[in-house]
C-alpha cells in the first residue's frame, strides 16, 4: 500500500460539571475525525482499514500512555471514530496538564507523525474537576434555578447554519451564527464529477471499474432491472463473474444466445452437466448443428433415442461398425426386406468356382489344368480345392508317376503341394483310373487373386478329365492358421498291386506315406519325401532291369549248353 497520511480533528465529549449528578454523565470517549490520503495527496480507496491509535507523553519518543486498535470505515478518504470504546482511556490521562501526543498507524504502514492534543481534549480533566470532587456526594434536586444562571455567561445551543456558498464567521450567545460569502474558495470537478454552481454530482459514465473496489458492489447495491444489455460492455463478463445457478432460462431472452462463428457460446464451454434432463429437444437443435464431433464416445444410449428417430439418412457411410452394435442388437425385425445387397455383406465368406469337361493329355511338363480368380473384399484367407479324374495308361516294367497341387502362381508348385500318384513298374499293363483331390489355404491381402490347379507328369501316360477348382474366401481366423506355403508336405499315393482288377477301373491297394507327428512339416521335408519316392521308382526300375537281364543270361547259358552238347555229339 502507498504511504497514508492523515488530517485529524479531535473532539472531546466532555463538560464542566458542578454536581455529582452531572459528573456521572461525562463520557469516557474521544471523537476522532480525519482524512486519509496517499503519498500523492489523493484520497485512499473506500473500505475498512485497521487503525491503531496511541497517546504518548512525547512528540517523538516517550511512553505509550494509552492505545486502541479499531476497524475504521473510510469513505471518500474521510473517517470518524469514537476512541475509548474498546480500550478505556485512563481517568488521569490529562490530570497532570502535561503535553499529550496522538499517534496513528493504518494497516501495516509506519506510524504517522504524532499530533499534539489541543486544549479541547484536555477538557477530559473536567471529569475530575475540584468542584465536582467536592460535590460527589451532594444530592440537590432543584437547588439551581434559571435565576441563579447569568445568561451573559452561558452559551446557548447553536441553532444557526451557513447558507450555500457562505461560511460561519462567529457564533452569537443566543445560538445564532454570523456568515459571510465564501469568495476566496474555488471549486473544480474532479474525474467523474460535474459542478453545477457549488453542487457536485457524478458525471454520466463517471464511475468506471477503476473507481469501484473489488466486491464493493453486490446484488443489494443494484436495483431491480437497473442493469440491462446497454449497461454491460461486450466481452466484459467472464464465467468467473457469474455465480453458479445465477443464470437460468428466465434470465435469457429468446434468441439472445446463439452458437456458431461469432456467437455467444465458446467451444467446449457447455458440458453434459450444464444441460438439464429433457432440456434440449429437436426444436432446440438447428439442422446439421450436431455432427459426430459433437457427440462423445458412449454419450448416447438407446434410451436417449426415440423410436424411429434414426433412419438411414441420419447415419453417415461407414459410421456404424461392429463395435457400435451390441450383441443380439440387430435381428430380422431390424433389417428391412431388400435393404441388404452383396455390397453390404462383402465381409462375409464368399465363393468362386470353375469346372471343365475337356480331356487333357499331360505332356511331361508342369501344366495348368484349370484356374479361377476370386476378388476378396478385405484381407483374409482363400481355401482352394481341386478335383479331377485321372486315367493312367500303364505299361508293365515302366514306372507311371504324376504330381498334382494347387498354387497361387502358374507353373510353380508350393513347397508343401505336389501330391504324387504312381503305379509300380512291376504292375501289369493296363488302364488305371482314380480320383485326385488336392487343396491349399492361402493368405490374401484383399482384392483379386488367381489360383491354379497344376499337374506334372513325370513318367508314363496320364489323361485328365472332370476337372473342378473351387475357391472359398474367409474373412476371419478362429485359431492358428498355417498357410499353404508353410503347411505339411504332400502325401504320396502308391499303387503296388500285381493283379489289377479287370478293366483297371477300380484302383488297386493304396499306400499313403504318413506325415510326421501331426505338426506342420517344412518344405524340405516335403522335398525329401518327393526324392524318396523318386528313389523308390528308380530302385523298382533297376530291379526290373536286373531281373530281365538275369533271365536273358540264364537263357543264353542254357542255349550255350545246348550248342556244346550238340557239338560233342558230332565229334
């Protein structure tokens, strides 16, 4: 706080008494009046100040003879208090007739220069006047009459006043006053004031926020309807200026609050807690005023939506996914007839297929027997299944062998495909027929994928017919999926019967080489099985050649023995 100075006037409430009766009525307080100003000579702000009053026996040092601290109301810099109301002034404070000095301290400011007390204050001594002391025990009702009082020695109560623009020059014995024009005084209206002659008034707009102390104006100081929109400057009220529940619907005029750019509502300033139940209906919401950005996650439940209130026109494309639909929330009654098309169920399983009745003679290379393209709506899996009728024109003493599989690349078998079919070279000559089925599971990123039914004739003569390739799309895996590229090795089907049934239409006994352990086998295992099958075929072919060679040698040996016998007979 700026240093505060004071102009002080003191009035002792006392009287000279001549009887104990009057002595009993002498007050024990002193009226103190003054003005507080700052270092620049300006009145201090209105308010209640803590002021300490002290009386000393010295102007600078000395002893404190009495002190009292009071809350003092200051208005326009002026104050008036009665000292001695909480701390009694000693009865003998002025009895000695010695000089006394008043010190004043405001709040935490230093004490102001001490003020010497005038003779008026010393009239406090009248309480203990000698005459009064002698008359303390005197009871004298009516012993003094008007005739005992000299009117010339008594000052009657002052009743006169000074007219506007004049001042009092003297007081007459009868209580009237003499006045004169105040010709030497000049008046100047300060900031916020106007002067009409000698009358001051507050100028229009003369009081601004800087002239009003914090919390100085409450609802009790404002008349009903005194403040309207013209009294409140734009943007002058903040949320901190409005107490909770101070503004209700009755305080807001129709159309007074608008949103949008340049409106009265700040973004995010109104939360769900500020809106009473059922306070906002469709009539309170402008068209297109509420979008997805205005609705918090999980903010709207089924109980907040009226029946038939939301139709297809209220739901943006892609706005509702599986996470927005509760379990069992949509049944047949919620789906209108004809409302779902193939586009709406793209994430469901789908199928594509191709068939061919063309007879294909295999040519000893990796051939594409059949192909088909499927367009997946999203990432997932494609199960490819291929079947065909196989006819083998087998010749005894020759190994017949071919491999089949499905692939996502033309002319290339996946490492775990290539299912082999073969007839041993020791099997009789004839036609052998059987059905071959192969399948593979492939990952797809979505979009079009083409798959191929492949065949590879290694030895013999194979004819293919009744081909079919089926592709099935699955969007979701419900367990561990091992794609065809890393699945188990292909099985080898081997026909070893030496006595095929007549016509060769029914395949002879089949031996299936088992997978290892039931776990997926890597591609090198599949390759090992293929090499093993190739080795078995070669061994069978070598055994046949050996057998035929041994038979021919035996025939030659017998023929030589016959020739030798005939030669000996001729000799």
